DNA sequence: CAGTCCTAACTGGTCTTACCAAATGAGGCA
DNA sequence: TGCCTCATTTGGTAAGACCAGTTAGGACTG
């Protein structure tokens, strides 16, 4: 069975999204470049693009590049309570412990050498500025570290979930860190130690170990949230 | 709010289908003629057409005209038993009594003068060849009469349902007529009398009366089925 | 006269080229 | 440093040509 040019382009884009090569929020190549790459007319490319848009995969707007959408967004919006209570946050953290473990697992398994190098660079930067930094920047660095792991997992579901989680609970995370900082005068040793363990498990490509450490890390922060 | 040309075309087609001007199975105008009529390029027309196709409104195939689809088809296929028992047929006929009544009602209300004239022509042809005809042709004529009423109702749901019903139960209808013919030597007077009443109620544009007669007609044939 | 076959005219599918309109980002300016 | 401007880039639309199936009508045959 030979696929038509349109079907090949469509499958190519869907595959890239499934493989996490085109993650939610990323820009698609322009219609003109896709037409050139797949040796087809811009008309045909446009019809494929519009099809994907109609199915909720991508968003297209005049003047700007088409962007991949996070398909979990509408689903989560429907199932989220209006008011985010502490109990709800604790529930979310419990689920997140599992998902973060899977994320670290697939990252250790699938990350490219290039991505591991980028992760190493980011990790060392985090270490270098560990002291004398605002909690806001600290929280942002924490987020970046976790998102890099998520993206390197090349797992569409995990990437989508991580994006939504960090976007939604960033303020809550920041709050927990601030409270902890005020209480103890500095961040608990646990966090940086756990980061180190996760980092090393990933760098040495030990998926199971990475899952273990990541899960424990989230459960630790969950306990912080519980007592804050 | 000014709609874009594409949105206008889309709404126009959807409206024509909702109004029963473009009934399931009917051909859409060609892309070129639509482009000329709405003063837009064929590209834009094609994108609208493809959108409607993706939503299951129409079917398009190279070389032939695009056709409206019967959107009840897939739904009914899912909810239909594998084996069509007599009890099931009787249930269907009960629902049909209501739907046929609505059909006659809207036909009397909405049919154009042209459609009434066509119905008159068909009815007289039926009268003229009432005798000495095979049950097969008789059943086909019966079907044509009812379908003309359904189409003149300009009610998408009623048209869709009628199409599927007659396509699906034509053999059963034929069977009932044959059995009745063999038993009594001729068709019972009821049927042609009822057809006449329906016909006159419609021609004189009496919706409520047409509904009454049509409902009674179906319940009459339902009793025939019950005792056959 | 009926039936069959074939062709011309449609239909949708694709490509090319050109231009318009909106977003973007780099460079210059305050 | 921050803001603003404008050329570039991106999607949106148009027009014309050609390809590839379908269809209907006319010619031909029995």
C-alpha cells in the first residue's frame, strides 16, 4: 500500500508529535518548507494542516507559525475543581509521584546524548548558584530542570501532563519553597540531594533507578506541602 | 460580525442541508461553480468542502460529484439488532407512525407548489395503474409516494429517517403486501383510501389533518404486519 | 429497437505563481 | 536599558493550468 503524499505528510507530523519530537507549544515548519521537503504543493500541505487543526492537534493563525497543542488541556480543564484546595493538591502530588517517576525512567532510556549534555549543563548551573538566590528564581530553575527531563523522555503524554502541571501549580510550588525557606532559613538538604540522585541515575542511563529517585523526590515535596 | 467568504459558504451548505434543500444522497454543486457563485477561489472552496467531509456531512470522490451523506446511517447501524424479528419490526412501525405523521404535517406546511404538483402527478399515476400490477411494482410505487412526501417536508431528520427506513424494510413491506394479496385476492381498500385522505389533506394544506391520516395509515399497515 | 461501447465533457486532485494580511524579530533610537 | 519601527516571515487567498477518474450521451452493433 503506497500512501499519498498528503497521507505521508500527515503521518509524519503525527509521528513526530507522538515521539515527542514536536512537543506541545512547538512551532511546525512553515507550509512552504513542508511543501518543499515533501515535494508537494502548498495547497496540499494546507489541506493536511487544516485537517490536523480540525482534529485539535495544532493551532494555526495568520502571520505566525502553526503550533502544536496540548491535547490534555481541554480534558483537564473539564475535570478540575474551581477552587484548588490543599487536599486536592495533595491528591495531584500523589499522581504526580507516579508520572514523574515514569518521566525520569523514559528520560534515562530515551534521551539523546545531546539532551543529556544540555541537562548536565543546566544541572551544573543550578549547583553553581545554589546560594543567595530568590525563591522565585529557584522555583523557576527547579521547573526548568524537571521540564528538561520531561521533554527528554520523548513521551507525548508525560510531556503534555508536565507542561500543564507546572503551568498550573507553579505558584503553589513557589509558595511551598518560600514557606520552607522562612521556617528553616534555607532549603532542606533533601531536595538538592534528590536532584543529584535523579541527575546521576539519568546520566548513567539507569531507568529503574531514575524512576525510584524521582518518585521519592515528589513524595518528599508532598510531605513538605502537607506540613506547610 | 462579518463572516469570511469561507464561513459564508460553509453556513450556506449547512443551512441548505438543514432545510432539506440538499437532501442526503443529493449532489453538491461542483467546486468550480461554488467558487464562481460565492466569488472565491477553488482553493478556499475545497478547504470548506474538506471540512464538511471530515465532519461527516458529505462524501467526496475524484471524478464524481460530492454527495450529501445520511448522518443517521452510522447511528442506526450501531443500534440495530443483527436479526430483525417481527417484534422489532412492530416496534419500529410504532415509532414510524409518529414520524410519518410529522412528515405529512411538515409536507402540508412547507411543500412548494411545484412539489405539490409533482405529488399530484405521482398520485394520479398510482390511481391509474391500481389494478393488474405486480406486488413489487406496487411496493415501489408506495415507496415513491411516501418518499416524495418526506422530501417535500424539508425536514432533514425526517428525510434521513425515511430514506433509511424504506431502504431497510422494503423487503418486509413487499412481503406484507404479497401476503395480504394472497389472502384477500386484492389489496385491502384501506390502503388506497388512506393514501387518498393523506393526499387530499396535503394538497389542501391541512397539516394537522395530514398528520392524523398518515399516522392512522401506518398503524393500519402495522396491524396488517401483526396478523400476517 | 435494445443493448453495448466509446468518447467528450464533466468532476475532483494537484501544482504553480502571485499577491495580500498579520505576526515576528532584529536593528535603531531615545 | 527599554521601546519602537520596519523588513522579513508566515499563513490566507486568488487564478490558471493540467492530471485523473466519472459520467452521460451518442454512435454503433446485434
